[in-house]
C-alpha cells in the first residue's frame, strides 16, 4: 500500500477524552498482517454478564467474519465476550479458506480467554480477495490476552485503521435514575463508504445493564438514522460491522423507555458516523444534505442520497462552484417523486431556486463565498408533503483517486 495520506483537514483537533467503561479491557499488538511498524490487531474483552448487539453489511459478498458474527449475535452466555479485529486484510472473497481463518482465530481467542468460541466476534478490514495469514494473528493471541488492560480506546482505534488518516472515537456519560452510565466507542472508515448498514467497522461499549433484545432494538433503530445516513463514494463494503457491547458493570438497569440512554447512544453513533465522513478519502468539505417536503420519508432519503452520491455535485463542491443545477439534476434522476415547479433549493441560508426557477434575490457572489467554507449545508424542499431526510457526505477530489489508484501497491 502507498504512503499514508496526510491527516484530513476536516479531522478533529485531537482524539477525545472518553469515559472509562467498566468491564472492558483492551489490548493491541503488531502482527504484521499487512503493515509493518504499526499495530494491526485489537482485542477487546467484555466482562462476564455482557451482552452484544450489532448490525452488518447487506452486501451479497460479505466476508466470512461478518457471516460468523451474524450467526452468533443473538446468542448469550454469562461468561462475557471478546472482539478481535485485524486491519490490512478483509478476509473477504476468500472462500472456505476465509471460514477456516475465522474458526482458527475464534478458537485461539477462546482458548486464551476461557470463553466459548460462540462468544468470540471477529472483524477484518483491508484488501479483498487475498487469503488472510491468520497464523500471524493466532500466534499473537496469547500475548494479546496477557496484555489486556494495557491499551486505551485510542490505541484500539489506531490499530484498526486502513486508509484512515486519524483514529476515531466518541463518548458520553448519561444519567439514569440519577446515576452515571458511560458510553464510548471507536470506528474506522474512510473509503468504500455508502449506507447499506454502516460501511465501516464500529465498536461501542457501555457499562449499562441491558438485555440483548432491547439493546439490539435500540442499535437497529439508531443505525438507520446515523451510519446508514452517510456516504463518501457510494460503494458498500464487504466487511461492515457495528458491534455494541453492554457490560453491566455500572449496575444501572436500562430499558427500552430509558430515553437518556437512547439519546446518549445516538449521539455517540452520530459523532462516529460524522468522523468517518470527515475522513473521507481526499475530502476537503463536510456536507449535510437536508431534504424536506418530500412525498414520504423514503422519497426524501432517495433524493438526499442521489444528491450526496452524485459525482457532479461532489466535484462541484470540491471546486467551490455553486452549481445548483447539478442538485436539480440529481433530484430529477433519483426516481423518487418530484415536481419541477414546486422545487426549492438553499445553499446554506441562501435561497438559490424557488418553485422551479432561480430565486429573484440569488447572488452568485454570495453563494460562491459560502462554498469556500469547510462545512456546507445543501437544503432541498420538494413542496410535495411532509417527508424529510438528512444525509452526510463529502466532496470528491483528486486525492480520492490518488489513494485508491495504488491501494494494493
């Protein structure tokens, strides 16, 4: 793989200070799966009594790791759980060999931690179609297990990066019945990002006490409003995985009516989703696409994604060109219901088109100045109903080509 690109100009100033989640232990190690001179495997150990919920890619070519996690996600054991992740090789499109790699890694972690293999969850990210040298990972499992507790969430986030330019983390503390409950998570993702679950790897941990079905319901509902609402390049990964582990270490019981917890989890998920967009390969602009007035929420989402995924819209944004005609084009091609004569468009706070025609007050100079901002909002109102959607994306620059043209070299 080529040299690591410079840190995204949209990156946070620093990795955030995250709350400590009781019942969680982390370790990282350099296994040489593909990279040299950096950690590339992360192990998380969740205390006895922990439950795990998740969401996964719907790709028809999803990896052996994803298939294994899907088969295990609803199982429960009072013995806890473990999550092991490698970067550099996605173990996708590797046939029976991929299944064997997952089994070997799960068995090694199970033996080292004393967990049943059914409670070991694996993820892999990186090149597709190359056999995973899993012996490099299994050979380090004993050392990883011995090191549990030595790594931070920032260390874990760094170990799972591929083309990412910065480690991604988010966290919050919420009050449940006057008692603190901590939520903290990490993510990786930069390219091959389009909403069909998450198109990335995400691991979120909380010390709340919550049953698996309730946690799963929350995760699935929130996923549709967070990770499934981002796109960098319209390509859906074979390896998308979101795992949320609840250790119960706080002793605070969370139910489906615990609004504070649901909002806290949503904020962490949305923060991580936004960071993935901010690290979009070659990105220089963070863009919110807001659609209102659609015939339905589903139509609004279709329009928003058509705008966010349009190469013409994204390159205009990269060139700081207020070409709102490309937004009109994207709405028209989406396939969702639209009417030219009720369509209005804003760039930021400026109305550029109204009821199917250019706004009488439109100022090219004002909007051109707005386009120089690193964060932009494009708002479309269809004038047809009450459907709404919000999608987040980035611009498309030559940097994206540079990164992906030599990804395997």
